C-alpha cells in the first residue's frame, strides 16, 4: 500500500494543485462550511483553523513543536505558521517526493518567514524527531495499511500530555452494508488508496492501548457541501470514463471521490474531527 499511495500522490498532486478549488491556499483537503464560514477559502481552511485553536490552547512556556503527518504540499503548515501566536516549529512529513518538492518550493518562494521543514518519509517509519507537542493527520489516517503501528509510532513521538488530532472518514456503525453500499465502499477504497477504514470506537480502543485518550469526537459531515454542481459534472463524465479500456490514476481518484460522496450522503461514512491526549505517565 505504501508504494501505491506514493504513486497516487506523485502522479496526482500536480493536477490537484492546477485544477483544485483553492489555488490561493493550495489546500488539497475538503471544504468544511463550519460556523462563521462565509466563503470558499474559509471553508477550505476551516480544519486548519480548528487545529490552530488546539495548538493555541497548549501552554508550556517553551517553543512548540508541531508535526503534520501527510502534509501534502504544506498548505496547513503555512496557514498555521502565519497565524500562531506562540513560537512554534512545524515539521511536515509526506511519503510523496513530489509533494515534498512542492512544499519546499512554496516555502522558499511564498512563505520564507514560516518556521518549518519538510521531510519525505513513510509515516509508519518516522525519522528521529524531537518530542512533539501536537501531531495532526488530515485525510491521511485512511492511507495507513497498519494503523496500530502508526498509533504506536505517534505515541512514541508525542510528549506526555501532547495532543494527537485526526480528521478523516470513519465507518458509521449504525448502518448495515448492503450490496449497493459494498460497491460504493469498494470504489472509494480503490480510488482513494484507502488502507484502513475504521469505526471511531475501534480507533478509540486502539489508541487507548498506547496511552492516547480521546477527548473530542466531532462530526463534521453536516458541514460538508455534498453533491455540488462540480460533483454532478464529475459524476456525468465518469459514465464515459468507465467505458474506456485504459484506466487513469487521476480519474480513478475522481471515481473514489464520487463513491465517497455516496457513502457520506447515505450515512455509511462520517467525516470526523478527533482529539487524543497522551497520558502523562507515558
């Protein structure tokens, strides 16, 4: 799965940036129309803002260390580094060398004052890093082929009392999966290179094994603008794509996104914002 995820982002990232919704922010993640959001750029950076609020709530008296696992091209880090009121060092990790190259170029050309660095690495095999005050993953946890190993590595990298934030898709335990639902899930998993699709209760229990206690579980699904005109147009063109004998990595991702829309609309999946605290004795 690691090589497939790397290939997926190496090939698709230039396209995501070129035709993405928010070229100003270079944010590859979803738009969330949360409270007080008034325009698309605010929606694209809503999750960044909520994470920044969690960072600002940390009070150690020392410069903070923040780690973004699955950092993309660095947009969340640049957003937070510009606005954080405390002294903080940000580190971004991505398995995609293409993404890391973009992040370094954006840092040099447009965000030279941001205190950050970017590392190409598999987040299951992190390089040696200083203990972190906060680690976050936005739409990256689902790419893990071994979530338990990932959570254990995160626990080892966090300071006692440090925070872990995961914002991602989780299976809703309240819905049975029929044959139609299985097709949606299969296309989503294949198109988006999903390595794990857990229920919240499972990640909560697994995290507790490694001294990580869940303190927040917020359902952001109601704030997603689902089945937009853009989504309908993509759905229309998918009909013709499916007839082609040759498959495209980009259009497979579109198919995955289309199936995710159906999963969210039908309540099979929820988009959630989770916060964990590392136990002090660890």
